[in-house]
C-alpha cells in the first residue's frame, strides 16, 4: 500500500461514524495494489470478511479470483478491492442509506489516492451507489459509464452468482468486456 493509503487506513480504523462499529469484529478497509488500474467495489463485509478483516474471502472471493485471473488480473498485483461499507451489517442485511452516506467518504478518499482507470461495481448496492440510483444489474451489467474520467461497470455480486449459477456465464462476459476495455486503454 502507498503511504497515503496507509495513512487513510490508520484514520479509518477506529471509525465510529455509524452504529455498525458496535457489532464489527474487524473493520474491512480494502486490499490490493495502491496504484491499481482496476478497483472492484462490493457492498459490505460478510461474516468471513468481518472475521478476517479482508474483503471477498471465502467462496465468493474464490469465485471472484477465478474471474479476475481469467482476464489477466490479480488482487495481489493490479487490482484493489473494497466495499461501500467498511463494517458488516448484522445478518448481512442491506446497508442502510444513512450508513452509506457516512461511510462513502472513506471510499471516495481511497479512489482519490488509487486513481483507478476502471471501477467495477459488484452487485446492486455498489452499482446504484456509484453509477446511478436506477441502475439495474440484470439489464445493464457489462456496460461502461464514464464519470469523472473513470470508467464504471456494474456486474453481478459473486455471492449472487453462487446462489444463481446460471448467471456465471453472463458475469464471465462482463469480465471479458473489462479485459477488452483495459486493452483498448493500453492498461493490459
Ligand atoms: S461502516 Fe463505515 S461509517 Fe460505519 S463505523 Fe464502519 S467505517 Fe465508520
């Protein structure tokens, strides 16, 4: 991680801006390359993430790694992964709008430091928060939307793919579209 990202992580680690700080076991700041061209943003930590303090671990993380590796990406080298919320909502409920509002500035700071070329939104919560409030993953997955010099793309959350494996092929097409976009921009 870069020094600026380290400093931000240190600032976030004791955050008590919302009540999720009461129930978290670990705050999940994010992980990956501090100068990654691709950022992936999910919804919030789940049980395993809360236990381990890392994003996308367990079966959903393994599936995500398969997609990343299939298109030449690797969370250890050229990708950064974070979530809209840094603390787990109890019972994995959806983040409340007021929780998103107070947590989002942390993610925005991460984006300012990392300066990714592309942000992939994993699932409805990330896509409606970062792309458009009326974003529909089932209709608009795999499409790119330019905002502030960053290409945003929404796709299925890996947990949703584990629940509905019939969509795994659609997700692969989305990652292949991501690979094409990165090649067009000379990133891969
Ligand atoms: S979810 Fe975000 S705003 Fe709420 S306590 Fe955790 S880091 Fe702070």
